[in-house]
C-alpha cells in the first residue's frame, strides 16, 4: 500500500482509522473542500495503527442490503447503494440482489419493509405464504428444500462486494486527492483543552509524535470505545423509553461467526447458471445434522453467497453477545479484529447443516468447511444502531454499530457535515436520541442489527 511516512506537525482534519468509513470520509471530504474552494486533500491526514483494511472492513462478508425494519436505516442504505452502483468496477461490487427468507413471526415486519421500499423507490418483490415461498425459491435454485420459512423479500438491488478490493480502491481515491495516509501509527491520546481536541498524540514503535489539529474524525471501528474513553465520554448511557429511563453500557461487543465451505464458488449458481442473489434465511424449523442429531431447536439464521474472493460459498450464522465489559473483551485494545475465539467446530457444524437444510446440493459437504480464521468482533451502541455525531466540539465519531461495510456512502454525508451542512439522513443517528427517547423501531429479527 502506498502511504506517507511522515506525519504533519499540524493538520486541519485528522481521520483516525483507514477502514471503509475513515477512507470514504477522507475521499469525500477532499472533494468537498476542493469543490467549495476552501481546501483540498492536503488538509487531511488519515492515521492508521496497522494498515488499510486491518479492521472489520478487510474481513467483512461484504453484503450490501436494504432490508432494515427501521425507516432511517433503509433511507441511509438506499443512499449508500447509489455510491456502490457508481463505483461497481473499482469496488468489485456484485449487484446480484438480496433474498430475505423468513419464518412466520417475521412476516409482518418484512411485509412492512417491502411496502416502505416501494415508497422510496427501492425495487423489491414480496412473496407471501409457505407454498409460494417454496415455489419462488425453486425458481431460483431447483434443489431448494428449506422448511420453517413462509415469506421472501427479494431486493433487486444490493448484493455484495470484495472487501479488500473496496478498501484498496478507496485508498487509491484518497491518495489521488492528495490525502496522506500514515500507516503503522497508533493514536494513543486525544488532548482536550477548552472543550475541544487540540492535539492528537501518536506512537510508531518507540517514537511518539503530537499533531495539532482543528478537527478529528474517529473512524476506528471496534476500537471506537477506546477513542471514546480518551475523550472521557460516559461509560453508560441513559435511554428514555416512555416515562422510564434505562441505563445501558455505552458499548457492548458481539462476535460475528462467519466461514467458507470449500467448494468451487460456481457450485452455487442459480438455475440459469448465473450468480444468484445473496441468500439470507431465518427459519424456525429444528436444525439437525445428517445423522439426525438435533443441533438447534427453535430459530436460527444464516446468510451465504458464492464468493471468488473467499474461494467458496461464504457466509455466516447469528452472532453471539460477548458477555464481558468491553475493556475485558479488548484485552489488548489494539489487538486483532478477529480474535481466535470467534468460530469453532460448533459454528462449522451448524452452518454446514443449515446450508444442507436449505439446498440439497450441500448434503454431505460438512467436511469441506474451511478452518481458515474467520469472523470478527463488532462494537455495538446502546440500541445497536449507529451513532454519527460530534463530541467535544470538534470530534466527529463514526460508530456504525457494525452495520457498516455496506454504508460506504456515510463518508460522503459526514464530509458535508464537516463542511457545515447538516445532513437529514444522519439526524436520526445522533447520540441525543437516547436521552430524548427518539429510538428506532425494533424488529422481530434474531439479529442485533436488523
Ligand atoms: C466478520 C464480519 C463480517 C461483517 N460483514 C458485513 C457485511 O457483510 N456487510 C456489512 O455491511 N457490514 C459487515 N460487517 C461490519 C463492517 O465490517 C463494519 O461495520 C465496518 O467495516 C466498520 O468500518 P470502520 O471503517 O468503522 O472500521 P474498521 O474497518 O475497523 O477500520 C478502523 C481502522 O481503524 C484503525 N484503528 C483503530 N484504532 C486506532 C488507533 N487508536 N489509532 C490508529 N488507528 C486505529 C484499525 O486498525 C482499523 O483499520 C462485518 C463485520 C465483521 C466483523
């Protein structure tokens, strides 16, 4: 990766983190400054502790969907899909669409999502009923056999992108705008004076350096809680619901379990021999392995797609909450985004059984599950929806609550806010929503981010 080795002594905009949000923000900010005649890429530095894509942006499954029960999330995703579509080739984005196949209890939520997608002009089809669902899916995959599902939402837009191709394309765009990306440099302290951050303290090896800054963008993915702590922001958050107030930890971690079945990705083509949409199944049928042993009683969910980057059929299972305070999860707060504990044999067995539950072609294939490290951790906010907001006067925090590879367009909106133009699409994601009781509606999905 081509980066600058030298940190400036002072800079207008210091972006912390070269993941999807830091890079997208730096790219769009450079263009905004230029268009407004108020600066350019040389006013921005991106500081990255490791290298671009070292966090979840470089390990994400890369699924891009609109399927959200929360109207504000859908509108934000629709905006990001436009950014994906405008950069299809550079980002190696596959606009194959997305299938949400659901159990009965989710039916009404998904029907509502479909209605509201029509209202915002986001093309989708809704299939209702068990037999209709089976027939629709058979029309895509002739070996479809899932039980415990009664509806399909087929989003015609969305799909998935190659994670590192997107990161590298963003990096190239950022550098083409004249932004310096300084890798291998850890931000260790944010010096607050008079209410605002005046200096960012960094460390590279044993060398420490302090930069004077006008603005900071905290885009550190699952390490955002560490920057939050540096700003002395609260460990807990009060959430007002009606006339009651609940106090929640500001940050919690979930472990995302993902993996790859080592078959030729072409193994999952559709009936026409084309790349199929991303498949997401939430079922309430008992899940057994091929010897008839019960693996899951009740609800379960998986997602999968053929992926030439991961080299097989890749996807994931429902995440699990890491029941520890965030400081203990992040024993090394600067450690890897994909610690060893994320996936094990349980995940591989359940995921392979779920694939086989859905499609006959996966029968007897469990032994092909890859043992390569997979999955990662995400830092979630009190309500598991993003916080995009300014703290300490001049620190813009991008805490996407792990929704975010698909949100490549958020950087464009943040860039406009940094230039003084408030963005309506970001308003529902302010931190003040907790105290004001302006929460997003909750769905019946088993995922913390749907
Ligand atoms: C296994 C997995 C699968 C996922 N799949 C999907 C998906 O299919 N679709 C989707 O939309 N989202 C997905 N996500 C979520 C998505 O990947 C993240 O929400 C998104 O990538 C976060 O981007 P970011 O730029 O905020 O953070 P990151 O990608 O984590 O980038 C932050 C960067 O900041 C650097 N950094 C951190 N602290 C410091 C510091 N103090 N000093 C300097 N640098 C620092 C890190 O090294 C890192 O490179 C997935 C997440 C995981 C873990």
